[in-house]
C-alpha cells in the first residue's frame, strides 16, 4: 500500500525525471534501450560517433544514507510524518554478526536499503532523482534504478570525449554527495561508429577515472556492439537455445561444468549470495571484511589471490575485449576463457 501511494504521488505530480525507467508504470528496459538504439542508429546513419559510458555504482542500495533519503522525500512533497515512518522501516533493522564462527549479538542498521524489499527500488529512484540536473547540454542520461548510461553523439570523437568528461565529473560529484561512488574498473566506454579504427585504446581517462574501452557491452540484458549489428545478441540467444557446454569437445571434470554454469547464471556459492537465504551468514569476504564476497570479487578483486589472478589475466586470449569486467568476460563465450577461470578457481582451491 505504501509503494502504491508513493508511486501515485510521484507519477501524478511528475516528480521523477524522464531519464529514469526503473520500476515505473508503462516504462521498461526496452523503452530505455529503444532511446539509446534510436540515437545511436541516427548517428551511424549520419556518419557520426556516439560515445556511450555505462557506469557501475558500487553497492548502490547498501550505501543509501537515511538522513539524505528523508530530506529527498520531504523535497518531493511527502509529509514529515509519512517520510519519517518510511525511513524508520529501514533504520530499525537488526542484524547478527558471525565472528570466528560465533554469533555476535544484535546490531542495529542505520544505512542502506535491503535487497528484495518492495520499497527499496522506488526509494533508490527518489534518492538519485536529481542526477539529470548535472548532465550538461549535448549529453543524454538513461537510468534504470542503479544502471546508468550517459552518451553523446558528434562527428568528432574528441568532442564526445570532452562532453562525457564534463558529464562524468558532474555525475561523480553528485553521487559522492549522496554517499555513492562509481567503480571505474566495472564501468565500460563503448564507441558506436562506422569507423574501422577507433581513436580510443584499451583504457581512456574520463572525469579523472580510467575507464576500460570495449567494442561490445551488455546493458539492461541487451548485448550492443560498436556497429550495432546485433550479432552478439543473436549469438547469445542461440547459445541459450544450445547450452554452452555443447562446445566442449573433450571430457571435463564435473566441477568444471558446475563452476562455469554457476558463473554464467550468477548462482555461485559465495557469501553474498548465501546471505540472501541465510541472514546469519555474513556476506563479507573472509580476506576483505569491508567487501562483499561476490564472484567478481573472488575472480578479479580480492588481493589474497593477486598472484594467481595475474596468471589468469595473462592466460586469457588477447582478442577478449575487456578481461577486467566479469560480465564481458563471461559473455565472450570462449571455451579458452572458461578453462582459464576454472584453472584459477582450482589453484585458489575454491569452488562455485
């Protein structure tokens, strides 16, 4: 009931930005993708370059500040009493910690929106609803909750870069004021152009951050390539019809199929996923207590496995577009990549 009334108020008063497509009536991921694809296609038709920056916000829901959220609700015209009641639903959450195998007493949570709550998505949308205000003229923004894409089109790629540089500085400053931050190594810069040779190398500094460059990107479930030829997405659909393991021509141990299948589906047995079903289990990495143990953290981030990770990255074929992004790495659909990842997991004595 709270969500329904909150959504009615926001939509009736037109308090949400047009760039936000997440969890709103009559808007979907396809609407957001359609906006992006139409602008890119128009640019390609006119022999222009569209530079798309797909941003990853680190632990977006977990870092929502309740005091700021309360003020955002007030600014949207929500009464102080109602706003306070909504915020208190999340301020008074209790958790238990497991330290050295022992359960530590009850603790109160004063920060973050819980994953799975019916109110969390719309409250996050309210939390970042002023992001449009920092986007400069000539740059467009697409949002689907915490999935962000900023892009611009021009005949001169350097002009695109300058505009995105200004936009990213504004976005980063605004998110920083909300207690959120961008993960540069998980973000992707994708140039959409008919040019044979892109002026952008493996990494580009934009907004003071080094952003990996890729010729293909997955956004809101759709695989987009730099020439917008849909080949990657069609192949992905065909692969789903024919499971990936059909490509395996020689016998592999059962653990190989289990690890790769769980990696592809996102159902790995990591602490962060186990925590979703067993709240008494800590989501943190045993080696990095401040970071959640996800598959990305294990394979690409945890300093405990740095030596083995360096060997993994050196073993990945050179034609892989973005070896530092796990989603892109998996989407490559290369058996050699899967074998490298499985070998890495075997070396660190970890199974998914």
